[in-house]
């Protein structure tokens, strides 16, 4: 039968009961719904129903389709999909548990579409006190249309987290596989209602599926220890041109909403907004790369693509952690690719409250993250007691020797970093910091001066980090800080239109070496010099601050520094070295 209409006076709400249809036959091609006394449609546990199209006529009442637990999909839609001529909201409620995206309750396949914005989908567990959740699956070239989706989970941890051998999703799930698309749909995704930090609802993309131009709202955690909503990309899937709002937690010790890229998935041209947590002790929204399985080949990882990532600091009364972006490289080697990354400052003092981006590894590992060709803006703090936006390259170790010889280190690649100076009195400037054995690669690092009494932007090298062939540009009171380096920093080139170079004098002076061009476009070069806490500083002793072949064309009078214990510095150029002496009479 090509078409069947749902009766105006059916005996029950069961889809698979033939007598509920005018043709006395369950439709296989087109199911039409008009006005009816029975508007709640249910599916038996062994339903396995399939239909090409579902149509709500112009005079249809508002229907609710309920999918409970079952061993097979309650309904598979295989043709054009769902169309609604009534403009009344039609609702599809999946209240179940599943073992994964291959065990769905509602399936769209071939080229089927989920419909327009007056079609509402809700997928979650059987009850608020339940665990896991049901699954809506999009396969082949199916599309979510412009429909609206709510994805949630309950308060109880899934069985695998309770050490029971019962497979389950971590929450309600909308899954996109093969070449399916989220199209222009709208998704609101919630975290756990309980205290388990690994329980959350999620929208998941597999294979070459794409997010299209959909909008995703990943709600921050609402209970102590709980997680936020999650959107996840696996395989070769893409965030495409989607819009992603990752909201911060609204409860202490809760996680923010999250977008995660794993395998070799890409951020495409997506726009990602990572917001700060509302409460102290809560975590901000986050976008992460290769933070989850599966393990990839050493040179493979997820990509930020051409996406735009905005990490907001705490503001407008927010008191918790800032929005952030993580390239953690736990299961692959991610790249910032050609992304635009913006880290905003905070109105409160805590460093973690600022918007920030982290490129890090935990050694030993065969993976490493790179900033690629990204453009990164680190904004200043919003006031005197605020924290500035920042980018950090870090190496952590689980071994006693630090595994310092590893070649797998975070690198700034060919990226450009704009560290903006404060623009209100005593506001800290945005900064980029390299620690551990991380590398600046071939990046361009720019520190702008502050205005209106604000401090300059900053570039800092700590520990045994490497300057490599990076280009450093300093302007105004923008600063290059190498004072806490273990030996000294070598960079590719240095351009100064003002700027400050900070280091410490003592037994082992962290000096700067410029292998290539040294360009000075200001009337003087300023050093900020301190005494090393471990000692070794002496008056009447010459210390090398800078080594560069271009020094031969400069004069000592170009250089300035602060006094130490009331003694003024004397500069000298000796061959390729700039030396300073504090001569005490």
C-alpha cells in the first residue's frame, strides 16, 4: 500500500496495529496524520517498523511519538522523511537506554530529513533518576533539517561506571554516521543530573558526517562533580559551518559544556564560543582536540581547520574558570591548522578565569600538538585585578627524569600570536608562554605595548623551552621574558619598536641569542634586570645579555636598564655580544 492515514478514532496508539490505520494496513511508504482522538503514538519493543515518509496534513492535531526500550529500532524512516503542513509542534520522544549508536530507537536513513523547526525531538533515559539514554541515528545521507533537538541524561551513572558488565551510552545521544548531516537543526545538550563527571548527553559525528550549519548549545554542568553537555567528532567528520556555544558550569566543581575532536576530525569553518563558569570553583566551556580515544598514528590527529574559537574570561558577574581551548594530544597529534583563536581577559584575579588556549603533552608520549598556521589573539585583563587572556605551551611528565630528551614536544608551528597590551590603568597584557621543553617553532610572536596606564603584552620562555626560528616583535612596553629559563633562549629574529627584554643576573644568566636579523626601530632598547634568587650576582662583573652578529652596527648607548641596589648599568658591545656591568665604586 503506497499510503495509509492514521484513523480519526483509532482503538489504541500503537503504530504497528493495522486497525489503527484507515487502510487496515501499517504503512510502508507514506504515513499521513490528520485530526485524531489518539495523538500519542507508541511502538512495541519488537516494532522494527519502517516507512519512507511521514506527513502531517494541514489540519493535523499535535502528535507525540514515544520510543521506549527495544531490541530493534522502533521506526526507520527511509525516504523523503518528515514533513509538517500543520505548523503545530510534532514531538518525537526517545526515552530508553542503548549500548551505542548502532542500537538506536529512531533511525533516519538514505536521504530522509527530520523536518522543520516545528518538529521537536527529545532523547534521553527512561526517567530523571535513570542512566544512559536512547539514540536517534542519522545514516547514509540523511539530514536533521531545521528540526529542534533536546538531548539529556539522568542522575545515575551508566553500568560501566558502576563496574557492571552492561553496555550503555553515557547519556542520550543523537548520532550522525556515514555522510549524514546535522543540516541547519538546533541542538540543546545537557550534562548529568548526578555527580558522575563522565556522564553526559551528546551529539556524535562519525565517518564523514558533517554538522552542516547547525547550532549546538552544550549546557554547563548543574550539579557538583557533574559534566556538561557534549558534541563530539570522530573519524573524518567535520564541524563544517556549525555554531557551538559551550557554556560554563553553574555549580561548583562541575564541568562546562564541551566540543571534542578526536581521530582526524576537523573544526571546518565552525564558530566556537567557550564561555566562563558562572560560579567560583566551576569550569568554563571547552573545545578539545585528541583528548579521547581512539589512538592514532603518531603523525595523525584532529584539526582546528579554518574554525574560529572564542574563549571568554569571567565577566558580568561570573566567578569561575574561563572558556578554553585544549590541544592535549593524549591520543593523537592535533593541529591548530588555519584557525582563528581569541582569548579574552577576565574581570577577576585568578589566572584560570581568563580565556585561554593550551597546547600540552604528558610524557612519555609519541604525540605532540602544533599551533599550525593559526592566528591567535591574547587580550588583556579587563581591569586592575583581572587576569589576561593567554596561550600556553606545556610539557608535563609522569617520569622522574622529565623525559626531557623526547622529540615529541608542543610547538607553535608557523602560527602568529598577537599579545595585546592592557588599555586601562594597571591592566595586565595578554601573553604567550612556553614551558617545559616546548618550542616556538617558526612562529611570529608579537607583544604590543599597553595604553592608558595598562601593561604591555608579554612573551615568556621558561624552563628548557626552545625559541627555535621564531620571530619576536616587541612594541611599546611589550615584553620578552627569559629570566626563568634554565640556560638561555635562541630565536630566529628580533624586531623592536620599543619593547622590554627581561632576564636575571647571577651564576647562570639566561641570555638571548638572535640567529638572524635584529631590527631596532626605536630610540633605545630596554632591559629589565633582576638578581637570581639562587645567587651568584656580583658587582663589577660583566654579564652577556644578547648575542647577535647585527650588534656590530649598533652602539652601547642604544641600550638601557634599571639600576640594581642603586648602581646604574654600563653597556658594552664586545664582538657579537652585548654585555652589561654594574660597576660599584
